[in-house]
């Protein structure tokens, strides 16, 4: 029985094991399925999360593209504001440097905010909203080949019920509020980001003004001007800053006393580099000559005058007066970069211009009115590549130099309404003689002979009788009273003596102000097809060549476009002209101040080659305590840089035979040399005697031109002389030339700044003399300390730092993600 129970139990145990195995296997299967389910679920969850993140990052990428675009806006506004402050800042001589910098920083911040806001504002709005379209223009995502516009959606907008608000703060910059970016991918997953964007104000460093010019990067100071001799196959070149005074005596072309740089017929001069290229007078280019100032050159002069020649102004150009194409054929003028004709007459600006310094004494209105005039045939005038243009003056019909046959009459120049024009347009300003109210009828024409003039009854009348209210067809039916002429003197008489026993009298309209003259010409030329056709036909006389004409770009292409008169353009191919309206006939106070600043800068450059009148020293003392005033009207750049008294006295005492000596540096300075000589006219200097009285000593000069050959130029780095210097043909000179006389460049002469080598010979006590050349300069011991680079902030040039990280000035605020 026990055995039987035992077997029974054994059978029951075997059955239990089978069930246990089945249960175990089932449990393991269920567990495996559960793990598989969890794994699959996790995969789908991660996939969904990844798609969500992709959607989020796509939205974020759009914001980053907008942020990058705003950095560009900040950079543009920063550059414009910085340059504008440098151009317009009127230094207060009573202010400390710290105060000056605070004022400039404040001006920069205000200007930066306004220029940045202007680029962001909604067109046609009040200025308190930014343009969503402007922000959208920075999106590259929608142009990507990875973006499918049929399946994906990217929206840049504002939250519901809110506007794109632009807030300006002089302290914190600009805040763009309520920006919303929505991205929906191809599966319908959406990501939404809302944020504000803060645009901060960059901190910039302005240059600290210096009383010293950048002497070591200067090539030439030629007080008597510069003459370039001709050889069409050999161009002369200059690399560095130069100053050219006025040509004198027989060197003046046609007796013109306002020429600084003269290119003889066929001569060629290219200035390839120069932080300050300054002429006290005009640049005159005679027939077949070519003058070029390259990009990067800053040119200051009274103006330029050419005849059957070529002028290329490709850098930054500042002219106090006109650019004139004289009579002749096939002249070519190309202007690029920035062109500032800042002289302006006919208002208080003329007085401020004259009062800026003695350079303007006794100048007529026409002589301080910057314009461009074409008198030559087949001329090409191309301004289409200009970035900034200012023509602050008007053209005048020059009559003040006409010899008058009527001794009681004094001619004055006639103001027109154009800042850029052709001589022939003066016909528009001739007075219709039928408007004279004469008892004996009308005059036969305009001009008239002296005899006809004297018989008309007009001679001697202080107020000419005119018909004020008679309409004139060529004026669009307007009357004399309506076109804006002076109510007391509507007609200007000009008397001309033809040297043949007779003479002529011209009658011109005399406008009350520049804006009236500009409006008259605009109406006369643009509103009357018949008159325009006649004028175009007349202009074709000047522009007969297919490539000739006056070319301007669209005004929107200019970073800045300011003209005080109309601009006449003409296409020689189509024989048709156009007139662009004056953009600033009524100049703002800020623009007037800018022009005055340019006038003062030119005056300071003509005194010491620095840009601030206030930094000229009025109480410089020489070795004996005698005062030297740099602002004195008799002082020049040579006088204010070279201590002529010390130089001439040294030569008189140490080298009385030839009044010349050569300084030779030691071996450590490669044996470089300097030459000083008294080769001009007599020089008189003052000394104090032991009893306190003043004694004057006159030392006659040799009158010999210093001729520099290539053998001399190999080691020569500094020249100081009281007379003329000539660079021989093909000679390459590296260093500094300071001449009280003129400089003549023979064909192929090349001048180049050599700041480090010039500084070495300038300051070293040479082996054959007991003093250093620097002792013949005012404050010569200060020049070589931080004053050998045109980019050194210490010399007053200054530049924008290249280390700005613009991303620091664009930040997110109130970021939200849905």
C-alpha cells in the first residue's frame, strides 16, 4: 500500500512539473512581449520627440537668421554714425579731451539709434513699428532645397492682437517687441517661439586729436606747388601724404595764382596712396594729361580744372570750389567713392566760409560755391560710381572778369540753378527783351550793342522798367513776378568790351535766392517738351561723341546724395538729357555746420596738415623765447613744420660757403642720409641781443635748384630746403621732402613714404654733424613717438576697431516656446 502511494505521489509530482514549465514559458513569453512593446513604444516616443525637436530647431534657425541679419543692420548703422560724427563734430577748443569724447559718444549714440531705427521702421508708418517684411528678408531657410513649401510652413508674425512695436532708448538701444515664429513640418508637428529682440549700442573709440601731423608718412611739402613734366609713356607716381602750396611767378599757367598742382601737356600723375593729399589751390591738367587719385586717397583742394585731359577721382575728394572742364575736346572725368563739393555761396554760408580763414579773404560768391561745369566738347563726365555726393554750391555765369566798356558799370557773376551743368544752359537765363517796358518799342535781341543800349533809354537807370505781369510762353505761361526773381532788381546787366571799338550788353534774370533759380530751370527744361528738345539739340554740340555725356546713377544707389542745385545729365548715344531736382535747396542747420567744418578743416590742413583749427598753436616759442603763431595769416605749412630760423642759422654758422650740408647716419642705421640747404631767396630771422633788444639777420640763399638723382636717392631719406627741388626722370625717392619752393617731377619720377627709415635718419645724431635733423623742426623731438603710422589714433586720423563682435549687441528677451 505504501508502494502504491509512493507511485501515486510520483505521478502527481511529474504532472506539477509540466504545469510549472508551461507557466514559466508563458510568463517569459509575456515578459518578452511586454519588453518588446516597451521598446517599440520608446522608439516611437523618441521618434516623435526627435521630430518635435527638429521642428523646434527649424523655428530657432529662422530666428538665428533674423538675428544675423540684424547684426548687419547694426554694423551699417554703426559705420554711418561713426563717419558722420567725424565729419560733422565741431570741436570746442575750451573743452577737455574727456568732455570732447563724452560729447562725441553722445552724438554717436543718438545718430546710431536714428540710423538703425530708420532701417527697421515700417514703411509709411509712424516710426513706432518695425517692418516684419524687413526681418523676413533675412530668411534663407525658405530658399533651402531641404524646405518643401508644399508640405512645410514657416510664418514670421506677431502674437494675436499685438503689433510689431519698435522702442528706442538712448541708454539701452532698440527693442523689437512681439516677434513670433511658427514652423509646421510635413507631419503636422508645430513649434512656436515668441520673443523680443534687443539691439544694443556698440561702444566705439574716437581718435584723440593731436597738434602734430603724421610727418613720417608724408612725402612732400612743396610750398611753391608741384609741377609734373610730360612724357606720355612715363607716368609719375606718389605714395603718401603731400602738401602743395601755390605756384608763383612764371610757373602760373595763364597767370592763374590759384594753381597748386600743374600737369603739363601730356603729363601723367597717379597718387596711389595718401591719407592727406592737400592743395592750397586747384589741380590743373593741361591737354593730353592724366591725373588720378586712387581709391583710399583723401584729396583736399580748391578744385580741379582740365582741358582735353583726363581726371580720375576714385577715393574721397573734398573741393572748396568747382570741378571745371575748360574749352577743348574729349575730356574725361570719372568720379567714384565720395565726392564733397562743400563750398556754398548765396547765404550766411558764404560769410562763414570767408570767415573760416584767410584762404577765403576777398573771394566772390562764385569762388566759394562748389559745383561742376562743362565747357568743352565731347566731354565724358561719369559720376555713376559715386557712393556719397555733395554739391553744396551752384554754377555761376562768370562775368566779373569781363572787361567793361562802360566805366561806370561793374559786372558781377550771375547765379544759375544748377550744381552740375553745361555752359550752354546759360541761354535759359537770358532775359526776354520784349518784357522791357520801353517807350520806343523793344530791343532787337539779347545781347545788344552799346549803341542800341544807349539809345533804348535803359542806360543809367537804377531800376529797369519791366512788364511784371506779362506771361511768357517758354516759362509755361508764368510771368516775371511768378518765377522768383528779385523784386527790386529782376534783371542783371553784363557789359562786355569786344576790343574792336564797340561792345555788347547782356541781360540776365536775377533770382532772389538759389531755390528759385533751381525751380525755374526745372520748370523751363523739364516741363516744356519743345524747350527740352531745343536744349537737347544745343547740348549735342557739346556731347557729339557716342560715348560722351554726363552719367549719374539712380539717387537710390547713393549712400548720400545732396545737391543745392539741379543736376543736368546727358546721354551722347541717345542725344537726350534729363534734369535731376535739387535735393537740398534749403539746407538744414546741421548741413550748414558740416560744410563749415569742412571749410575749417581745409584751412587747418593749409596751415599744418592737421584737421582741427583749434589745435593750431598760437604761442609756440623758439629757442630764444620769440613767439611763433601758427594761425598767423603769413604762416604756411612749411613755416609751421620747419624751424627755418634754426636751420638757416646753423648753415650760416657751420657751412657758410655753400649753405648746405649732408647728414649721414651710422652703420646701425644703414648709412642713411639727410640734406639741408638754404637754396631759396633771402631768409631773415630774429635774435635777442644781450641787452634784450631784437636783432634781425638776413642770409641770402644760393638760388640753386636741388636736383635729386638716383645715386642720391638710394640713401637719401630726408630733404629740407628753402628753395626748389627737382626729381630727375625715372628716379625713385623714398622719404620726406620739405621745400619752401616748388617741386618738379620729371617723367617717371616715383615718390614713396618710408616712415621707419625716415624716422631713423630724422632722430639720429649723425656721424658727421653734432645735431640731429629733428632739431630743425618745431617740436621735432615729439614726432617719432607714436607718430609714424597713418592709422595711429594718436595722430588724429583714427579708425573703427576691427575687433567688434556684433553678435553681442543682438540678444533675446522674454523667450517663450510652445
